[in-house]
């Protein structure tokens, strides 16, 4: 279809679970999918970024700071620093 309308590449935006499966297919059949560009959706990119920040700075006292400042409760710290509680993590402005 992309060739018919004159596009060199086709960008496909997927959520994280489907992206992982599609990436395996594209890597196994590189010749057939050489013009396909896979991209993870922005929501999932934001979740991964929050997870990276949580892993990188979690042991530096970030978790304690968030709990002591009462931005998030102790039960939510792991979810926020792991990128699972998106709305709560946005409140912390990580």
C-alpha cells in the first residue's frame, strides 16, 4: 500500500505488548519488512522513562523524599518508581 501511494517507509505505532511481538517478526523477516519502521506509542515511552528514572535514582533517596513529602504514599512508591502508576508518577513530575 505504501508503494502505491509513493512512500518509501511505513511508520507503524503500537502499544508496548504488540510492539514487542511485531519487532520479533520484523527482525526475523528483515527483507520483507525493510521499509517498515516500528514505533512504540508515546504513553508507553513515558512509562518506560519513568521506570528508568525510578531505577536510576530510586536508591539515592528519591523514594524516601516522595514519601516524606507526602506526594505519594508508601504503598504506591514501587508502582510509581517502576512506571506502573502513570497518573501518580505525573504528580511527582519525575
